[in-house]
C-alpha cells in the first residue's frame, strides 16, 4: 500500500506521524506523497480539509483516514490514544468506503472552478450584501445581510450549525442553504430559514456589487472583486473515507455537545 501523511505542524502531531511511518514501513508499506492510495491525516478536521485540497486533482483515486490530535475531530476515525488500534486495523483489515461529494463552485470572473467538502460562503463584513438567489434557473429569493452559506451533509455540523442550520444524517446527499445574519423588516422579507435541497439542484447567486464580499470555501477565503455571479452544484469529485471499524454517526454527534 502506498500512503501519504498530512499532519498538523505541532510537536505532538509530528510525534504521532513518526510512529505511523515507522510502523507502516516495518510492514512494507510505501511512503509516497506524490502518488498515494491512502492519505493519513494527523491533526483535526482542518487537517483533513487541508489534505483534501492538497490532493484535489486526483481526489477520486484516493482514500482518506483521520487520526485526531487536535481540538475537533468530527471527520477523524481514531484518537491518538487509539494509535495502536488504528495501526493494527490498517495492517489487518480491508476498509469500507464512505463517499462524500464535493461542491463545485464557479465564479464568472475565474477561469477554473474551486471545490469544497464542507461549505461555501459568500460573506461580507464591510457592508450589507444584496444578492438574488436562483435555483435551477428559477428566481428563489433576494437576500440582504452578511451573506449566504451553502453546505453539504459533511459540512452540516460545521459553519452551518452555528447558523442554526439542520444537522444532516450520514448517507444523505443534500445541500443546505442558510442566510448569514439576514436583514428582515416590513419592506424586505426572505425565507429566513435554512433550506435543504436535493443533490441535483443548481444554485446561482447574482449581485451587481460583490466588491467587498469574500468567497469562503472550506478553509480558504478570496475576494470576489468584479464578479457578478457565483454558481454552485455538486461535482463529480468525491472524498473517499476509509472506515476500518464500525462508524457511528450518532456517537460523533454526541461528542459535539
């Protein structure tokens, strides 16, 4: 098996990574950061997001496994205290694969799309952001406020949860649209509630002025500047999570609170 290591840069995570490399090398696994079959992410959920984007070009040919050494490990399967168990499972078991689709985000002024595992946001902290939202080409609503968050099932427990969006059960392939601090008054009303959509929906966000807005996707943020339109849909790219033991989504949820 060819594997790569993506690690948080603290000393503790480096130490855990060293143990993983040592043990796997003794069992004839090949450490190959260029063409791995399995990417082992050591840190927290942010480390997994970093690893996903590091290998985005050939994401469909890889598996991911997370070892938690950080503060939030919702996407990780093992803690560092379970390292021996994790290594034993890696060497003796075949994994089951859980697929998580990536959002494809296209900006009219950009040549190439970008992708997100958790969510994308159009966010403006300078002034109120006005935008029209279209779903499958049909006008849905005019939003006024700090912005919009469009999340996946995987991202329903991330930024979306802080917006009082619904936590989506594992295995459901849906998108969730939530407004960020919307302005509601007698002259303007929008839905005001999170909206959960089928996986084949196409969402388009249009504005005459995105000049002070940011496009945020997973852990990235970049200015929209002269853009007028942002389109989002599910892509043909997936993150394949390698599960070497029973996966309890409910247990992970309970660890959040």
